[in-house]
C-alpha cells in the first residue's frame, strides 16, 4: 500500500506504543499519505473505527484513494474509516470525550509537501513562496516575506526558527523586496548569513522552517491537540506523538509532563524513541523524528491539608 516515496516513520514503534487492538477506536490526527492509517486499519478489523484528519486537500485526495484501495483489499475485514478534511485542532468537534483507545499525531511538514516543488516548502527547487498546508485559505509565505515589517519578521524568524542571525536576515529580506520565489529567498538569506564552518544545514533552513510554522500556526495547532487529548482518551488509551524539531518536541514533552503531574497521564517514554540504523538507511528523513507516548490514567484527587485546630488563620484574632 505505501509507495517507495512514502515510508511512515517509526511505524513499528507507533503500533507497539499505540497498542492498537482489534475493534478499538483510534484517531490519526495527521493522515498525510495514509501510511500509518493503513497499518492501524489492518489491525482494527471490521469492528474498529479510525478517524483521520488532514487539512491539506492534496494529501486528503491521495489518502482517500489509498484508503479505497485498502478497502477493496480487506473487504469485510475493513474497519470503519472516517476522513475529516480539517486541521486536527478541530478534533473536539468530531470526537466525544472518553471514546478513544488511541491517538496518533505525526506533526510537522509531510514528505509529500516537501517533494511537491510548487508548494514552496523547500528551496531545493524554485517555486512560488506559498508554504500553506491548507491551500484554500490563509496568508502565504510570500505575503509574510514581502509585507511584515522588519522587526516583526526578525522576531518570528528567531522564535519559530531559533535562528540567531534573524535580525541580519530580516534586514536583507526587507532590502531585497519583492521576493517572489523560494530560490530568490534562499539566495538572499545565504548572502546575508552565509554558512559558517561546521554548519550541517543550509543557511536558509531555519528561516524556511520559521515561515512555514508561522504561516500554518503549527505550534498553536499542536498545543490545542495536546490540551484536548487526555479528555478524549479512555482510561488506558494511548497518546503517541512524533515531532521533528525542538520546538515541537518541547511542547510534547511539557504536555506529557504536565499530564503526569496532574495524574491524568502516565508517561511511557522517559526519553524520546528514535529511528535505528536500519530505518535511517531505508528512510533518511526519519533521522530527526522523536516519538513520545503516554497512557491515560485515572486522576488521583489531591488531599488538601486540614486547617489547624481553632479554625482558619482568617478566623483567628
């Protein structure tokens, strides 16, 4: 089912930590090209339900065709699959509290989005500056690059790209306006902030990351999902999240830690799960993937200290 161009990241670890069981109800918050969803569906069987979200119309179109192929292959063994063409932040509109056996989110940009030059996510091929995951709405990266003032542009490059040379880059971008394509932008950045000795990434990588995150409000989307997840899971239900850079991973790590502190989640991965050498050879893009997982547990009420004899402090004279 999965094409050679699309290999679902950490697929075995996902199935193991999600603890997929026949007849269960699961969410794939990031359908993409249906790699993980297809694997989950095979385990679920006819009594199961899979609800899959994706706001990218191109991804949804391709994934729908692949799910249809899987339906023909599995026949009566196919679970009920519900495809939701929306951002996963809308999950509470489609999933009732306490109904999920598991929730998977493989966040960030997808392989398909990177590989489609015309989407403008990558500077490897020249294309219009778009970067929207949902091409039906929202501002484009081109609008941000050409319209946001220098100070705000520098701030968003620093905040979402963790780019130390953000002010120098923003100044160069403003001076070079209008910038219409990915190649033009990459050249402006590389000239203003060339690669330094020991750099392992292209000088434009962090700025492109920042623009993509800003355009798609990715961190806010992830925060919303992580806030919703514990209440949507059944007791014993699993939450599995794969992230690809430090900003995403920090949000996931903090949310799981907060859930553990509140007594609603038991963290299953003290350290993030990463790809082994075999997977890295098969799928180099898995190198930066970090998987964290938790299980929904029953919150234990915190006992309050009884006031000292004689009543509360307020009642004393």
